[in-house]
């Protein structure tokens, strides 16, 4: 099968910016991992996305675009176009050198139990502006077929783990707004699911209290005291004991924290420490429902920049080794963007993106919509 040169674009539930990555792949094996890029969102742009997520929570049909969402969708498309244009310019590449762009879009609602998953992003408009074929709307077919629509990157994680040649089982953990794990065991099926919150609750709490977008380097959490009773209350939620498949909306756990966790009266430090411990403990619970304990965990996503979260994770997962993606030669920041480049090529070839053991879809299923 000839190799395609693909660009992947990811704007995750943290809506911090667009990650860009180029890979070469035939849709099965990964050839070259190319350059990566990032187009951060400005504060006003994040405000637009925050309002879109608030309005998106009330959608009952996935194609509805009330004014706020229509405007946000145009902005999302423009910001992704800028991200690709800057990336091509920085790497001296003409658009004609790229086979396909995988455009995830910005999730504003993820309620698979209601048959709804909504990613803002106009694929045809992006394809027209760039002059490159675009694959978008990756999750819709899976949810329409009864799957969770998430996590959708595990087939890529498995291809990456194959390149490492290390003892199985290996767990790949992505710490975005939400955390998801992929369990790769040479023998068994691919197993994947969302473990719980990663950064979303920490970001929301810190922003509300201080106006800062995140607990930079986990400093506040490092200075605080974990309220173990609050951690136990949140972890008692049935989501954590539920066997996979399972996935989460970034805001699904907001009320667990305010109402059940009783975090509203905490100092910034104690609140951040407790929320960080909740994210780490949720991964610990995920480890317990995997078929075998992973020998090693490879961790990617913005959460790897939070040493307090990484320390708490290592404590919860001991004696397994916990390494960052960077430590094994991967890109912690661009792993998901690389995944959408890979998934776009798989989509062009009609290969499955999701599986009964990753999203619960009844049979392996391809996905994505093509715009030329
Ligand atoms: N220096 C840092 N200190 C603490 N947290 C960070 C830092 N850099 C990034 N993060 C966290 O990572 C998040 C972005 O991670 P990312 O993997 O892009 O998530 P998503 O896929 O949801 O967009 C930020 O919102 C923030 O919570
Ligand atoms: Mg991000």
C-alpha cells in the first residue's frame, strides 16, 4: 500500500489550542513521524469556545447551530486553517505535498447515550481554503452505530506501541481535558476507555479562582493538602467501577466536584491538590479494571507538564513504571494530532477506526467524512 503524507489537527476538551502533526503512513504501519506544530488560542478565542460549550450542552440535534455555535464553528475552522498554513510555511511545504488533513474539530457536546456527539468544524470549508482533501467528523458514524464515539485514538496508540518493541502489556494514557487509556497486550484485543477527568476540572477550578488558565506546573496542587475523603466520595461514583466501554463529556463530572466533592470552600492550593488527586486516583481505578496490570505506562498530553499530577500518578500506579511520551521518543504534545493524521488515512482506505473493545460499537467500523 502506498504511503500517504497526512496532517492531523487536534483541539481537545481543554480547548487550549490546535496541535498539528505530520506523519507518513499506509494506514497500518507508521512510517515517518514528521514535524509538529501548535497554534494556541488567544483568551478571546477561548471565551468564544467556552460559550459554545455552554450552549452546546443544550443541543438536541447534532446539526443545530444556534448563533453562538455557528459563529464558534466559523472561528474553529479559521483557526485550524491558520494552524495548517503556518505549519506548511514553517516547514517549506506546498499544500500539494499533503495527501489529506485529519480535522477533529472542537467537541462541544459528547452524550453518546443520547446518540449525540458534536464537533464544531466545517470540513468542506477547510478543504476549500487549504486546497487539500480533509477528513472530518470522525466520531459520528461510531455513535450512530451505537458506540461511545470515544476514545477514538487507540488504534493509533497500538501502531505506536508496536514500534517500541517493549514487553506487553503497555498502557498509553492521554492526559487532556479528559483522560483516556489504551491497553495494548500482544495477545488480547485492544481495550480502551476514558478513565475520568485529567485537566478539565483543575483548569476550571483554577480559572474561576485566579483567572489563570491552568495550575502552572502543578505548583498550587503541590502546596495544598489532598482531601482524601473528597477523593473517595468522587471515586465512589458508579462511572469508575463501570466496565468499559465508557467515555465522558468534559463537563460530565463538574457537579461531582462541586456537589459531591464539596470543594467549593477550599483554598486554591487544597482545591487544586484534591482535584489533581482525583484525576490520578481515577487512573488508578482504571488500572484495576484492566485485564492484567500493565508493566509500563506511557503518558502523553498537556497533563505531562504538571509534575504534581505526574507524581500522584506514579504513586497510584506503582510498582508499574510511568514514563512520559517524550521519554520514549514520542511527542507528548502532538500524539493526538498524529493520531488524527493516521485516522484520516485509515478513513480514506475504509479501514476501521473503532472496535467493540474500544467504543463498544457492535463491529469494527470505519468513520470520518471526506471533503475534497
Ligand atoms: N505548564 C503546565 N502546567 C500545568 N498544566 C499544563 C501545563 N501545560 C499544559 N497543561 C495542561 O494541559 C492542558 C492541555 O493539554 P492537551 O493535551 O492539549 O489537552 P486537550 O487534548 O484536552 O486539548 C491544559 O489545559 C493544561 O491543563
Ligand atoms: Mg489541547
